[in-house]
């Protein structure tokens, strides 16, 4: 009660009455939603709705952990891409149980609530192979219910896998936009029908977007997408596991910050008239010449000899995955911390597949999360491990406050 009173007083001191009331009501409503069922006696597990005191006193990091709930990939014991009619889903339930134990561990040891966003497959390939685009939603329904009960978000991971008759393999369509949009329409409707509500967050298959796919998600009413990989471009085939047809994405012009994409440029915000959907890119960082990674990145890096595809745009950039090498993760987090201090808010977003999280990588995931929690505490930066939709709501509220604040002690994010 005392906190709310102080917040209101401080807000009143520099905002018009109407704005103050709006902020106050927004804050109370969102706080009630987010704190439901959580232990918030520990001050370190911050409310996700910004607080006016935080706006002017403490920078914040909002971390979003994404799971692309895909079937096992061929290199991890799944079906090869030249197999027309089979997908294997062994690792998804295993990851769910690992996350459940990690959630308890993190809450007990640090008082921090771990929230994960699960991006569920619903698309034309799922319909073709399992007979129904909503098959994953239904087949794992108990698992989804348990995760949602624990505070996780159930989001959407549509792929545009397409069977090629001439090449006898599955590949991700990136050229025929009509096919991609059809797959998205199909999956969106199936997801909504099965769960009784439409997905609010998405990560699209192989992170591929063009202007039409981003506009499509916006038109469908998806609120937040996390498919971006700032600085990166990747095109490749996977002949050794059955799919030689090149596919990939281009996010070279995207900045590592949340933005509302332009209608005619999915990689950038518009001057005005941006889409309503918020793109929160996966965290990537440019290597600096002082790092070993930078020099290693200059070496010619071929992925697959047979196809001869290279990924030159990876030079100079790296992805500090939350389940990846601790030295890279720490380097990435140090830059996220600097951004938070500079801008007032920064996101850390990372994605994983169920088959990424081997026992060894699970230990890295646990260690990296522990590092993130301790590093933010030491640097006096607020940390929330949020779902994608919570991050979107938090960011919208933060922007509103920053844009309407008459003081200049915090630089508002520049979009
Ligand atoms: Zn996927």
C-alpha cells in the first residue's frame, strides 16, 4: 500500500492528471495479472509492470526464454527430411520436465520466477503428417496445461515446411509467399480452435520473414514476434540429413532492439505508420576485435561441403544462447547490461529446441541463468524473466511512461 501511494505521488508530480490515472490503473491491473499465484515477498522478483520509481532510478532487463517446440531433428535422432510421413517427438516432454525442475530450483535458490514461452507447431506440415494442424496442441494438452498453470505462455511456431516431389524431401518454403501464408492461416485457426484463444506470440519457422509474412501476423492479431536475428543472414541446405534445398533468413539490417516493423520493411521500424505487432529480436551481438570470437569469425566458415553454402554474415556476430557456452553468454549479457543502463530498458531473448538441451547443455542453461540473476543484482539492474506477452505489455507501458515523462533523467528508447 505504501509503495502504491508513493508511486502515485511521484507520478502526480510531473504528469498531467489524465495520464497519471491511466498509468496508475494500467499498473494496478497488470500487476494483479502478473503476480497471481507468485511469491512476491522477495523484492528481487520484480513486477513486470514498470514502476515510476524504476523509470527514474533503476534500469531493467526483461529476459524472454523461448522454446521452439519442434519434433526431434535428424541430427538428434529424429526423422530425416527425406522421410515424407513421420515426425518423432521424444525430446519435447523431456524438456518440459527439465524446465519444471529448473523452475523450482531457481525459485528456491534466488526467489526468481522462471517463465518460459513455448512456441507450439500448428501448420500445414503437422496437418499433412498427423492429419490435423492442431495435433501438437491436442497430443500434448496435459503438458501444455501444466506449463500454463506454472506461469508459462503457450505461443505459436508455424513452419512452412513443404514436400518437394522432384527432390523427394521436406524444405522450408521461402520463395512462394502464397504457400507460407496459407500454412499460417491454417495453423492460426487450428491453434485458436483447439485452445479456445488465438496465440498472442509467435516465432516463425527457421526465423524466416518477409514483408508479407510480418504483415500477415499483424493482421491475424499476433501481438509480439521473436523471430529476428539482428545482423545475421543465413541460407543453407542440409543434404546430409536429407534436404539439399537452400533455405534461410535475412535480418542483416535489424537493430538489436524491440521495434514495431514498417509495413514495407519487416527489418526496420517505420518513421510513422508501423505495424501494431512488436518485434523483439533474439539477442545477437557484434564481436569486437578484442575478442577471440572476432578473429575466429574471420576464418572462412563452410557449413556443408556438399552444397558449398557458406554463411559469411555470421562473421562478426554471435548468438549468446542461454543454453550455450558460458563465455559467450557472459559477453552477451555484459552488452545487454550496458544497453539497459544506457536506455533504461533492454531485452535478452534466447531460443532453444527440445533436442538442444542435452544433459550438458542443461547444466549450461542452469549456470547461465544463475549468472544472469547474480550479474543483474550486482549491477543494480532489475531483472524479470517474462513470457513474450508479458514483455510486450511491459514494454508498451514503459514506452508510454517514458514518452510522457517531462523529466529527462532516463532516455526513452528511440524507435
Ligand atoms: Zn522450428
